[in-house]
């Protein structure tokens, strides 16, 4: 496969999870759309199985988000609440902040 056929980092959602001091941190970089939402949800599910006290979504690298990404964040927030796990989004990108404002889900974002 040649280099020009590989997706660029902005075309896909990079998701990485780390655990430190009882917090599961899920880092998102790239486009948070339908295909990225499935990958994100898989990471949230794995984190919830570990029963951490909190899940933090590091979102400063989100370059695009659509309704699928917003729905995935809402679903993750609700699942965490049901499991008794604190959930928050840290450092939302300008794109994520704008979509949260447009869709009325700013409660998922930190106050600034």
C-alpha cells in the first residue's frame, strides 16, 4: 500500500485509554463521526468494566464532530452515571464546544 492511500490522522478518530490514580483517561484525536463513535464506545465500555472512580475524555484534538459523536458522548455520560462513575470532558476542542452549544449538551463540558 502506498502512503497516499493511508488515511490521514484527521480522517479517522484516534482513541487511546490510559489508567492513572483511579482515573480512566480516553484521548480523542481526529474526526468524531459514526465510525469514530463505535471505536470510542468500545473504549468507554472497556473502561467501565474496570470500574474506575472517574472517566475523563481528553478532547482537545477533536477536529470534527457530528451528531454521532455527540450521541456517543451522551451515551457514555449516561452509562457512567448508571455505573456510579464520574464522567467529564476535559479541554474540548473549539469544534466540540460549538457542537455542544448547538445541541444543548454543554453540561458535558467543563466550565471555563
